[in-house]
């Protein structure tokens, strides 16, 4: 099993990757673009954050429960926001395709 410090580092890397992707996705929703290219990227980053959170919690088993609850809470909030942006991007893409087919 990986050490807690390694798991923290990997989790942080994926969290740091996901946050800018979510901001980019939110910006994509504000403008007219042919097709949002971030949909797959957001989904992959969310999966990786969830995976690394699980690994970190396993490494920290028996440690401070409040710290573990805080980690789970912040990661869940980030992934919830990620899922919201992901769904909006998918709906936006579907709307664009429908509009293109009507023209």
C-alpha cells in the first residue's frame, strides 16, 4: 500500500488539474463554440480525484477522523461541482449538434 504522503501528493496533483478544467468548462458554457473539448478531460480528472481520495483515506486509516472527513468533504464538493459542469457541457454539446442539424 502506498504511503500517505505519496497519496496526498497524487491526490493534490489531480485536484490541481481538475480545478482549472472546471473553470475552463464554465467559461465554455458562456460563449458560442463549435463543441466543448473539455468534456472528456473533466470526466477523467473527476475519476482520478475520486480514486486518489479513496487511496488517501485508506492510507490514513486510524488517523485523525476530522482530517479524513475534511478531505472527503472537499473532494466530494469538487467532484459534485465537476459533475455539474460535465452535465452542462454535455447538454450544451447536444444543443449545438441539434442547432447544426437544423441549419
